C-alpha cells in the first residue's frame, strides 16, 4: 500500500515540477534580451533536452518509484518527493508577477497532497536507530 501511496505522490508532483521548469526555462530565455536571443536560447534548451534532459527526468522518476518498493529507501524517496514539491511551489510563487488569487490556489492542491504524502512517509518510515548508552 505504501509504494502505491508514493506513486500517487510522485504523479501529483509532476504538474508543479513541469510548470516550475517551464518558468525557469522561459526566464532564462527572456533574459537574452532580444527576440532572436530568446528563440536561440529556446532552441539550445530544446536541443539539450532531447537526448539528456528527458532521459534524466525519466531516470529520476523511475528512481523515486523504485525506491518506494524498498522498505529501507522509502523514507528517502518520501523526503525527496516532499522536497521537490516544496521547491517547485517556491519557484512558481517566486517567479509569479501577480498576486495569488483564490482560483490559482487549486493548482497547488496536488503539490500539497504530494508534500503531505512525502513527509508522512519520511516520518513513518524513517530510520529508527537506537543510540547505545555508554556503560
């Protein structure tokens, strides 16, 4: 049941991570200054994303899902999911130029679900090492 819960958390994480990545990519391309520089930066990013970016994203996705099946690594996968969700929401809120309205808050519900699942797994599955008292 807990690996399924982690998979739901990872799937809920995807929209906010994709939007945060798009905000960062567009911010980088807009910083070029000219229209030609904007399109050049978008082309450079697209050329880089084709072989390596998509492969790395898919590898991270599979690593998080496969770590959910290991009882030893489930707490680490949960904390990574929570960190990705919090980071992507922070990027979206930092780069948003308009004040947040109530209609936009519904977009953050999957990230909130993902964060809560990740933190719950990190706390409930965390390593429980006993500290030996010196005698």
